[in-house]
C-alpha cells in the first residue's frame, strides 16, 4: 500500500480531482486529490509536506512527461485542476500567519503566460505571513500592473513567469514600472527565472531555493517595510 503522499502525487500526475471524477478511467471510484489531501491533514501531515512531497512532486512528473511528449495540454490542465482542488484544503494553513495588513503586495503572471498555480501559492504565503495581497491575475499586461501600482502607492510587486518565451515580457514590465515608479521594489519568481536574469533586468529580489524561499522573501519584505517606516520617521535614525 503506497503512502498517502505518493497517492496524492499520483492523483496530481494523472489529474484525478476527486472520487466522483470519471477521469482518468483507471482511477474511477478511487479517492482523488480532494479526499486524500483532507485525509492527509487529518492524519497529521503538515501542509508543507503535502505541498512538496505530494503536489509539487506530482507536478514535476507532469512537466517531465510533457517535455518528453508523453502527455499533452489537456492532461496538464487536469493535473492543474487536481492540484488547485487539493490546495483549497491547504490554504487556511498558509494563511494562518499574522492577519494585520502591513502593506500591499501585488502579484501577477506576466503577459502571455497563463500559469497561475505558483504565483497563487506565493500570494497565499505572503498574504498569510506579512502583507495583504492584491492579485492582478494571469496574463497581465504592463499597463494593468502600472494601473494597480498607482492604486496602491508604496506596494511591492511580484512577477511570475513559467515560460522562457514570456520572460522577455517580465523584462519589459520591470523596465516600465521602474521608470514610472522610481524606488519601487520588484520580486520575480517562476521556474525559468534565475539570478543572472534578475540582475540583468533590474529585479530587486528573487527566491534562491524552494526550501527557504518564503522565509527569505518575508524577511526581504520586512526589511523593505522597516526602511519605508524609517523614511516616514517612524523610527529614530
Ligand atoms: C500546470 C502546467 C500548465 C497548465 C497551467 C494551469 C494553471 N492554471 O496554472 C497549462 C495546461 C495551462 C499549461 C500550459 C502551457 N504550458 Co505549462 N506547465 C505546467 C506544469 C506541469 C506545472 C506548473 C506548476 O503549476 N508548477 C507548480 C508550481 C507550484 O510551481 P511554480 O509555478 O514553479 O511556482 C513555484 C516557484 O517558482 C515560485 N514562484 C512562482 N512564481 C512566483 C512569483 C513570485 C513573485 C515569487 C516570489 C515566487 C514565485 O513559487 C512556487 C512555489 O514553489 C509545468 C511543468 C513544471 N513541473 O513546472 C509546465 C511548463 C511550465 N509548461 C510548459 C509549456 C511549454 C506550456 C505551453 C506552451 C504548452 C503548449 N504547447 O500549449 C502552454 C503555455 C500556455 C501559456 N500561454 O501560458 C513548459 C515550459 C517550458 C519553458 N521553459 O518555456 C513546462 C516547464 C513543461 C515542460 N517541461 O516542458 N501549463
């Protein structure tokens, strides 16, 4: 009998959403990501374990199969749906941090890019831990980011890109936002985004490794807030 995290990874890999879902036929009548995630939490597994060893493990297999042409977009969509369904049960755990809003973090996937799971996850962590979030969504054009920043002066912006082809749009969004809003802090994330690229396009912060990423990110945001408060003379110099 496989352990429950393997079973969850399998549901993500094959896009098995819940017990009632007829797809995939070989898992018909079996529990899906929905039931198994609930069960794993009841068994005392942490949201982090479920996310990393269940969801992300499954998604990595999906990515590998897709790049080897063993599956296609419809299968990836089913996997995304299964992961989103399971994620609903983890949300309260990621959001259980300090509730007070200390600033606004806005996050979106750049123009042309429809991947939203990673940025939703980042938004959830950040909203729970430190800042209030506002999400312009996916496939967000530069003008939409600029409009949102105008609405929330002093906000921190997070940009996500999952495709090497949309990374260029990240570069143009950063360039416009930096010009229109001097001093704005921009974070970037997404599998193909690396440190060299961030330095090259003028991003202020990127996440080094998956493991420590969110605590590092939150420290960055806290430092930014303290420096803003200093500027506003809330601290003695
Ligand atoms: C699910 C998926 C899809 C789904 C997305 C559904 C959705 N609602 O999001 C669908 C089916 C729509 C899709 C479509 C496509 N996809 Co796709 N997709 C994936 C897949 C399997 C998983 C992505 C994912 O959600 N991962 C899980 C999350 C949690 O991880 P993550 O996104 O990396 O996020 C983490 C960090 O990066 C970080 N993070 C992310 N963003 C940000 C932002 C900030 C500010 C911060 C701080 C952190 C942060 O936080 C997260 C937590 O760890 C990947 C393969 C893979 N394993 O990554 C391919 C993959 C990304 N897709 C790929 C491709 C090619 C496509 C298509 C072009 C396919 C096609 N021919 O149509 C289209 C493009 C559509 C478009 N215009 O965007 C390629 C990209 C190759 C490349 N390097 O360019 C991949 C790598 C698959 C592959 N191996 O070839 N895809």
